[in-house]
C-alpha cells in the first residue's frame, strides 16, 4: 500500500508525498529529454505502492477522496512508464504495460493512445487499428459520444504510416503495412472489414458494458457528442 502515515519514515515524509514528488521529477526529466533518468525515477515512485492507496486509513471519510486522487496519479505514472519504454525503443514492453491500463480504465484516451502507438511500433498496425475501432464503437454505443480529436488524428496517422505524427523512435524497424483502406474521407474508414480475420482470432481489450449506464466518464476524458 502507499501510506499517508510518517511513523515509519525517519525524515517524516509519507509515502504518498514521496510518490507525488517522484512522479513530478520523472515528468521533468522526460521533458528535459532524459528518458533514462525519468524511467528510474518513475520506477522508484511506483515501487512505493503495495496494493491500494491509503489502505491504513480507509476507515476515515477524508481518505476516500485522497485515495482516489492517488490512484489517478498512479495511473498517470504507469502511463508515463509505458510512454518512456516506447520512447526508448521498447514497443513490445510498452504495449504489455499499457494493456493493463486500458483494462483498468477503458475510457481513458491517454492510455489508448500509448497502446495504439506501441502496437504500431511493434509491427502490429492492424491490431492498433482494430483496438481503436473497438474503442470508438464502445464509446458510441454506450455513451453516445465520439473519441477526441487527438485519438482520431493518431488513428489517421497509423493509416497513413506517418511516423512523424506518431512520434516514434526512428531506430526501430518499420512496422508491417496496415490493410488498405480509404483515407480520403469520401468512402469512410471501413476498418472492421479489413480486420475481420484478426477480430475472429483475438478479442478486443475493451469489453461490452453490462452494468447501469451512469457516470462512466473520468475527468480527463475528452469526448464529443455524435449527431
């Protein structure tokens, strides 16, 4: 667990504060271009976690909101680690790391963006397109919304094999080609038909929602209502 208590810390700094500080430093290192330092720092921050947040204080009402905040920061830290793996030319490891994140928060577009980029960089462009299509359909059917412009642009970049837009390391091998689809906007992107074989072989990461249709959004989900 990550603790709010300082009883086992000689410097009096709780694990929750250490974690938040570590994440901030990792982001600063990544922005400065030091992926090695960023990976080490975010790894050390995540190592502070043992199970749920503030498990030693769950009996107190104030801990509920704080635990939710820390869980959100933990997800961001995991996303950063996956992003750094991809930036360091390890797309397969990045894809594995982020798959668990989209399972845990299936409506968080930031995680899906990393997954799509990692799959493409791993030579699995068709799977990246398939996962986007499953995510788009789930949003439309369950919430009546569309994916944000950033994810739509990423989808188009994969279709066009636009490495610059995908921001991928140039030292890696060029991925296998995506299936031929219409990208001029006149005939629509019928990705599902092009990916029929994969859809029969491997189930999508996102699963149909079977619970009540209430409050499925998260604060940073950027969505747009469909007509």
